[in-house]
């Protein structure tokens, strides 16, 4: 497999608080990487650094053959190579579902409207929402809005899809439909996801990284990290997580 994304020695602080402390990450094409750990461990900041929404203080990130931490890099051009979905849906409330999906295709990638809408409708059809294409997001359930946000992120055919706790804002009964879409995408898409859905990570991820205090405490296969962790800190987290 070819390495599509590599981070080396990433450091990031906000004021006096160090949020990432020497993080290394290597993602092969087709990988599904699950980032787990307690709140405040650095998972979301790591994702935001990977697509340059936050600039690292030190370290290097390579996307394919390109050093994207080079200060001369056009950050907008790099971000267009990623798809990103956040905890909140971040859909434009005054635009239709189809407009939300096609806006970046038309304005950033300069894809003609007819082609962008055809691509958007095809994707909506795949997730059973083609009939809602011309409605506004407030007419959708939370699960439907989050699935729309995921479709928007993959419509541009990104090299890497970044998912940041995408089920945390959902009612429990809506979590399954969103994870099912991610499960389908995992067969064809390179994904890095911060998640508390440990059963999903065990079943779908190719590698799991446990972060704590901005450091990667443990890294391995789902079976190893989640089933037979080497580090006491990982064991403590998993025990406390399951108790909760």
C-alpha cells in the first residue's frame, strides 16, 4: 500500500497549554484510522492540523508527496484534497440539501452546475435522500443532516476523509444510520476518524491510536489496542469507558 498521509513530530499549543506533543501518524491508502481517547486528549486538534485548519508549531505533514506544512503552500488548495465532517452538521440553513452538497464543487472545483448536481443527486440516492434534495436542512432529522454532511464531504472525491466525533451530537437512535454510511465508505475511502464508538472502531478500523495528553500512548490493530492493550493508561481508559 502507498502512504497517502504522514505526520511527523507534530507539536501544537494554545497559549501555555500543549495540545499535541510530538504526534506521529502514517496512513496508507484505504486505511481507516480510529483516534480514541478522553475528551481533551488532542484528537480534534490533530484532525484540524492535518488539513491546515490549525497550523502546527513544529513537525511536518505530508499529503502524498507534498509537504503541506511548508508555509508557502496554498492552504485552500490543500483543504480541497480533504473531506471533513465535524460534530455539528455545519450545513447552510438557507440553502437546499443539494445546494449544500454542490456549492464547493461549483465554486472551488469549478465543476459545471449540471455535473455537480448530477453527482450530488447520485450520492443522495445512495443514502436514500434523493427525495429530500430540494428541501432545507431543518426539514431533516439529525441523522439525515449528518449523512448529508458526509455526502458533501465526499462529493469532491477527497484523498482523505476526516471525521471528528460525527455521532456525538446525535440522539442514540440516529447513531446507527450514520455509522452504517461510514462503514460503507470504509470499503473505498481513506478515513481518519476521532470517535467514542469503540465497537465500531473494533469492527471497521485498520489501526487504532489511543491519545492522552496530546501524545499517542498506544498504537496498533483494533484487536490489540481494544482487546489486549499493552499500556496501563489504555487499560484504565477502556475500563472507565465501559463502566460509563
